C-alpha cells in the first residue's frame, strides 16, 4: 500500500491562487466538507500549493475530513467521553471534538505560541501531566515526527488513554522505505530530508512497530477501504491516506479480527454519512457498482 507523502511541487502564490480561481469558475462539480457540513464549488489550495485540499470555510485539510467521518463512525465512544485530548490542536479538529459530546476538552502543546495554537495546558507529550487512563478519546495528528524522543511520547500517549478509550493518530509515512531520522540535523537539512524544517524524521516501514512497542495496537485505515470513489472525490479526501486508530487495553474493539473490523467500520462510516445528510445524487455522482 503506497502512502501519500508530504511534499510535491511548489507553486508560486500568484499562480496557485489564479489557477484555483480559474478552476473554481470552470468547475461544475459540487463538493461537500463533512467537518463544517457545507456544500462547496471547490476546495482551495493547501500547503505547498497542493490543489483542492483546504476547505475555505473551516480550513480543514484532507486528513481532517476523513477524521470527521471516523468520529462519526465511533460516535458512541467519542460522544460518551468524559475527557478528550488533542495534542497540537488545530481549529478544525477542535471544533469536531467539542461538538461531539459533553466531555471536557483538553488541548496541549509544548510551544503553542510557535503556531498560534489555543491550548488549555502547556506541556511536553514526553512527560504528560495527566493521570493514567485520563482520556477516553485522544487525537495526535502530525506530532510524533517533531519529537526527538518519539518512543517516550508514544508511551505517554498510551499511558493517558483510557482502557476503554479510542485514539486517532496520523503523520507522514512512507511504508516501503525505512524510517530516516536525525534530531541533530539543521533546519535546511530537515527540510530536504524530512519535508519540513521542524521535522526530525520521516517515518517508514517500522512506524507501526514503534506504536506497538509503546503498548498501542494500531489499526491502519485508509479512505478507499470504507468509502466509494465518488464520495472520496466529492469530499476531496486522499484515497490512500492512512489514519491509525488505537484502542485501550479493555476496549471491545481491540481483539476484533481485521476483516470483521473493516466490515464493521465500513458500515459505521456509511451511517456517519447518512447522519450528515449525505446523498450522492445531490452531487451528480453515480453510485459505485464496485464491491
């Protein structure tokens, strides 16, 4: 399975926005953002000029829109959570978590001022100031690749997840290559090797083993496993972009065989789509006939 890597060609800002406006005028396709539940003529460019990536209303990217559907699939767990944790918060995910239930939301970051993040706790994930099993739901998107001691961070993430909890993890990943890392590299070297000046590694084939060594049992899910192609296209979600779902030690999902888990998840995602009022015929797409 190939993963979508960060990076790609970089368009000049003027060219990027001119192209987006031209495509927006020409396009007759209607898009839908599951984060803010808005119908759109188009999505705007994302990081590095990536086309059709960012919702112009809620600012969600492809990974956030897939996460919104997974939240819906696990609405029983997420909605019933007493405490929810988001590491390195983003507005689009924060709004989803706060709207999912009545639980207490906690956002943490080691340096929130660096990216203008809004947090409740300033803390290092390698030494999280929370009791064991404190959070029934947690989100950790694009965090581990920034942390020199990612093993410590993963262990802490596992420690504060409730035994019956659910967590969602994502970061850049190249499954057919080895992990490359060098916390001592210069910002220029990091940009060249890892795709971003504040990254210290690019995860490869051993990423899931690293999660397991920290006490987590990852379930890798990609959109094309649980959604048909017209739905993926209309929500501008990258088909092979993975999100790892992890469950606490006592979760009823933990021992479910992979085939059954995928089948159940597909059903739950479809339920989530129905709850969003999703109807493919409204968007001019034929229903997929593939199984």
